[in-house]
C-alpha cells in the first residue's frame, strides 16, 4: 500500500511526533529503506551523522531528518525532533509487525490434559505443553517449543521455534522469545566435596515480566532458591546468558553475548553493550551504562558509565587505553632521563673532585 | 513434607557432616530459602561472608552457619564445618532432584529398528534415534532430541529438549545435557587453497565421561581425527564451546561462555570462570584456575591461577591492572622529572660557564 | 578400504598436489590419524612444527611431510609442498564427507501445499516447510528444522537438526548449517521513547551465499531494512552472532563466539579468531586478520592484522602487552630517578650555598 507524504505528515503528530513537510506533499511512498538503498518510491531517514553524506546521493522519495539538519535543495524532507523515533512510527504504520499465521496443524502438538490453554492460542505441530501449564490468550507457540510442568505464560506471548521453558517458570504478557532460547535450565550449582562436584538441586524458577523480548539461543538459569528475574520491558539480543538468582531490572537493554553470573542485582534501564561479563553477587545501579566487552568485578553506582576489563569509569578507561598505547614513548622518556641524570651526576661529581 | 531441626541434625552426620544444633530442636521446616527470602517455616544458610549482615534481619526458622560464626542470640542455628555442603545435603534431603515423568507418547518418537534401547528408557515424542544407536537403561530423551547414527549413550543419561548428538559420539553413564546443546558437530577444519577454504572431513567423535553435566546451548566439536574428550565428573555452564580434538580432564568446572580452541589439553580439576578463551594446541595443567575473561595464549602449569588477556599469574595480573590505573600519575611524575632535570642541567651548565 | 602408498602418491598429483614417495610403495593404509594415535595401517601428517618430535615415536605406516622436513630414516613418507592440503585430499579420498541417509519418514514432516520442493530433497520428520518456500534439489532438512514463509534454499543445502530459518531469507547452493543455528531472527532494534524501548519492525532479510558453512548454535539477525549478507565461501564456527544489516564478504573465516554488531561491512577473506567483538557501523578491509578476543572500535584497513581490546596493529599490541607486564619495573625506575634527582638537587643547592 502506498501513502502520500501528506498522509504521513498528518499521521506522525497523532502518535506524538509533530513534523513539518518540505517538498512535494502528493508524492507516494510504499516502503522504507536506508539512504543508500532507497528508491524513489521509498522514504528514508538520517539518524546517525555518520551517514550524512548519503543525503547528497540518495534516490529516496523523501527523507526524515532532524529539525536543524542542512539538506540539499532537491530533497523532499519531513523534519521531526527525533528522526529515529519518527521512522520507527512510519515503519510500524506501513509494515506493522510480523503476522503469525493461524496454524491448522495443532492436532499434532502434544498437550497434557491438565494444561489450560487460553482463547485463540496458536499451538503448532511438535509443541509440548506439559502438565499443569497455563497458556494465555493469543499465545503463539511455534514448532518444537517445549513448555515443562507447572509453567505459566501470560497473554499474547510469542515463542519462536525450539524455545524451551523448564518447569515452573512464569512469563508475563506480550513476552517474545526468539528461536532456540532456553529459559530455566539448572544453574552451575555444585558443592565441592574433595575433587568432585556435588550437584545442588536447583529448585527456584525464572520469572519474566511483561513486554520482555529475548533474542535467539540465549540461556537463562533458574534460581537455586527463589527466582531469577527479568523485569518488564527489558530486551536482550542473542546468545545472552544470565546466572541463577540474578535479578535484571525494568527496561534494560543487553546486546549480544552479554554474560551475567549468579546472584547479581541489575537496576532499571541499564544498558550493556556486546560481550559484557559481570561477576557474581554484584550490584549494578539504575541507568548504568556498560561499554562493550567490559568485565565487571565491582559494583557500579547508578548512572555511571564504565568500560574496560576490569571496568572503570569511561573517562578513566579511555585515558588508560590511550596511555597504554603511549607506553613505548614513556619507556623512551625514562631511558633518556636516566642517561641525562647519569651525565649530570658525573658532572657534579667531577666538580666535587676538582674542589678536593 | 516438614522436618524437625532435630531430624536434620540427626541426618547430616549420616552423610559425613557432623553438626551441632543451637535452639529449638522441635521447630519444623519444610523448605530452604536465602536469608533474605526465608520464612519461619524455612531453613537458610550463610556461606558467603558478603551476606553476614542478613543474619540480623532474616526471618528464617533456622540457619546453617560455620562452627565459629558469631550469631544474634535469637537465631536457631545448625553449626557445621562447611555450611555450603551442609545446605546442599539438606536440599537434596528435602527436595531431591528433578523427577522425569514417564511419558505416554513414545509412539510418536522415530526409532530406527536397528537401535538398541535399554530397559525403562523414557523417549518422548519428536525424538529421533537413528540406526545402530545404543541407549542405556533409564535414559530420558526429551522432545526434539536427535541422536545420529552409531552413537552410544550409557545408563541414566538425561538429554533435555532439542539436544542434538551427531553420529558416532559416546556418552557415559549419568550424563546430563541441558536443552539446545549440540555434541559432535563438525569443527572449523578447512585447508586454505588460494583464497578459498577446502573442507577437511571431520571423521573423529566426541566422548563424554560419566557424571558430566553440560549447560544449555553449548557446542562441542567432534575431532577431525580421533576424539574430543570431556572426562568424567566435569561440569559446564551455558554457551560453552570446545574445539575439535580438545581433551578436558576429569572434574573440571567451566562457567558460561568459555571457549576453547582445538587440540588443547586441559588437566584434571581445572576451573575456568566466565568467558575465558583458550588458543589452540595449549596445555593447561591439573588444578589450574583461570580467572573470568582471561585469554590464554601460553600453557598454564599445574596449580597456577592466572588472569587477564593475555593471562599472567593472578598476582602479576592484579598488579598490572592497578598499575595501568595509576598510569596517569606515572606520566605526571615523568613530566616533573624532566622539568627538574632540565633545571638542574641549566644550573650545572651555568656553573660551568662561570668557571670558564 | 585400503590404499597402497603408491596409489595415494599417484592420486595426489591428479588433484594438483605433486608429491614424492620415500619408502615401501606397496604398504597399505586404510585410515588417517594424528602422529600420536596412528597405527601401522594408518597414514599421518606433520603440518604444525609443534608436533615435529612425534616423528620419532609415531607408529604411523606413512607420514605426509613438507619437501624439506628432516625425518628419521625408518619413516616412510610422502613429501608434498603443503602437507595440510595433501592430508586433506587424502582424507577426502579415503573417507569422503558425511553421507546423509535417505529418510523414510518424510510423511511426518509438515509441508505447506504452496511450498516448492526440489528433486531428491530429503525432508525428515518434524520438519516445517511453510507457505511459499522454495527448496532446491538434494537438500537435506534434518528433524526439527523450521523454514518460515517465503524463504528460498538453493540446491544441495544441508540443515542439521533444529536449525531455524525465519521468513523471507535466502540461502544459496551447498550451504551447510549446523544444529541449533538460527537465521533471520529480529535484531535488537528499538527506538528509545522515555525509559521504554519501542520495537522497530525488522522487515529486512538474511542472504547467505553459495558454499557457506555455519557452526552450531549461531544467530544471524535479519536486517531492519534491506539485507544482512554472508557472502559465498565464508565459514563460521559455533556461537557466532551477526547483527542486523551487517555484510560479511566472501571467503571469510570466523572462529567460535565472534560477535559483530549491526551495519558493519566486512571485506573479503577476513579472518577473525575466537571471541572477537566488532562495534556497529565499522568497515573491516579485505584480508584483515583480527586476533583472538580483540575488540574493534575503529575501522581496520585492508590487509592489516590487529589484536587487543581496543584493537591496534598486532606489533603495537604485542609491544603494549609486554610493556604492561614490565610496568612494575618502570615504576621502580621512576622512583629511583626521583631519588637521584633529589640528591643531585641537594648537591647543586649546597654548592650554590657555599658560593654565597
């Protein structure tokens, strides 16, 4: 379906994003693309200044830019305060989100008679729903999903193929879990007895809040006792793993391959970039920002941005990085000083000899 | 089921853990919880001194503590030499381990006629057991498990949903593998021919010893030739990967996201914390301890603890970390020295001029 | 099947690898093994000088070595310019690659009527082939594989158990994907609105070129707009993840646990060792070589080898590593200099006092 730019300019304010249109209001667009790839029938956007040059060469029919962005005269633009939020709204308007076709093969799923399945749930072939499980309304369970005993899923959850939920776990409403992710496996809990490891029963659960989205092939340990928690609104990328008993606050964002040990407390709205590692039993304050590949061995206070392994506040970390690069120079300086000091010493000693 | 503290105090010595009870021996507990979460009907424990303060405020009905731990008068305690081992024993006593319900849907599994299945094996729907596979007694194969040709599983193994065992692999007795883990995929074996990569057939296998437990979404490469080995009693967390031909000794413990390249020899009882990386063809000695996020580029002798990337003995590593943090100060010191030496030089030169 | 050494010496030149045979040409070998494990009926090879000593003790019936390798007199050897390429050719000759048994249980797969399935495709039980999917000739889909709507697979692809392909993705010919890997899940695309994250529809796809092989439990994000690309001939090990919109060139080789953020451009024939991390929007030039555990925060020019986190050219990185190790010494030198300079200052001051 095609939309005139006028129609989009009329739409954005209805979702809280005032904008102004400069150029041909009747031009039609039917898709969204990057500045590089966009064709005249598509709308694009500039959010990252790194791509500013592409404004010169883009074939896009229109571009969403910030209110003060200089643009070539020929361009038709929609100006908005936050172009990234505005293009997101346009994408939702034009494309919507993934539609989950109603399956006709639910009779090949294996559903325990004691399970309670909500209205309009969409359970594909090869799915297992075990004893005493509760599944909310409109839930989509793709093929190969396994839900163990006593687990509960809220309404409107989507579990992509081969997701596994161990026994007793609780998912809120609108939880999306991408393919291959495992929720509630046993954590690494063993008591050392001599040189062997004696398994500690892992009797806790995992609790996941509303509107959480988890990427592919992640693994979230159940708690040894009590709960491992992923609070509402939090988003994970792929291959993230969370240790037993760890609690992640609301609206956090973890990039791929983050790994958090057990018994950690992470506050609200914490961002962790790719491959961050967090040692056990730490506390990470609200709104902390953890740079890529950081290794956390100490608590992080609220609002602080850290980087490095071991992590330090980002300014220190960047200074350390650059000073380490300048170490060859420092070594040279010290060597020169040693030579100078030795020469001075000889000069002073010679003078003293003269005087004797 | 509830247990009196007297009953627990009588039980622990029967599993090799003498203890003494201080307080109300008739008090009943029916569960185990952390100091923070425990209710009066639950028993808790103090093993990590970090949580000592919680003794003041806990509502637990009783707490297992070490023999010399100071405690508030009001607390009922069981004193034991190793509180962590003691609470583990109590947990096993009260809860036991996960029970695997006998499935009634085995007729939906696909089992090759040449496969040999042990007594009382519990094979769920959607499982594949291929030609010439041998499955031991009491083995549990959850839905989606795939066992390729010629593989052999010992007795009492548990493979959680969607575990995949490639062809020809050998698992001992009592091996537990959590959901999504893959055993025996081809390693990254290619001969470079010009700019292209020519695949080397991966004809070896993976052999896993008795009592090994492997977390979720791990990947263990088969050997190019011979065997990749995970020896008995070793435990892995999630997202661990082991390269082709690597041999891991007995009773090792690897935390999540450890990655070991090919042809590595790891001794017995080696611990690797989260995200450790090990380069190919190295030897890691018995009882070595590898700190979180370490990168190993050299062999590690037996019994040595290392840290850092590249890893060095832990004392050096911690000193390097702190010296790097002090680099700004060192730069300042060198700058001052340069100024001082220059001033001295001027003074000495001036004196020399005077004398001429 | 057994082969005489003469037969192997005759075979290698036919695949472009001239060789010379020294020793008993009629000796028969029926397998390939490492120098350490090989028996008299097996042929071995020496490619890594680290294992040269094993030539003294090997029981192998013959060994492939380089043209100038000194050898014990007793050994029967095949000399070739590239022993690694030669043993690869011998392995392919003796063993071939994994054979994929024709399944007889395809009637338990779920194949949408609109899907187009090529000749001789081998679709196992529990597989899902969704609407409008195209599957090429001779494709093997193992149990638990899920192919979402509108995806296209070329000829001769092999998807191991539980591989998931999201909607609209395109695979070339001869693509191999190991168990548990997920292709085309949504990337981590959210617009921040206040403290919450607003999901950006991920409407792009993943396109994978001919002859790509991907390890187990990887995750390749679909593009937000356009395509995430893995170009032809590229090989990944396990647990690799690629962010949305990233483009990987031809004939790259990525070791396990590499993680690349979104919108990255990686050139041709780039190698990344284990656990490398790459920040978003970077450009990595053709033939770049990225050392293990490196963290890339800047572009890498073509042909450059980098190491470290943050990564620098490998010479600098190794020098920095060694200078960091020598920091305790540098601190000591600076302390000594300070003492010497203070003493000199006192001496010079004293002289000045004398003169007054």
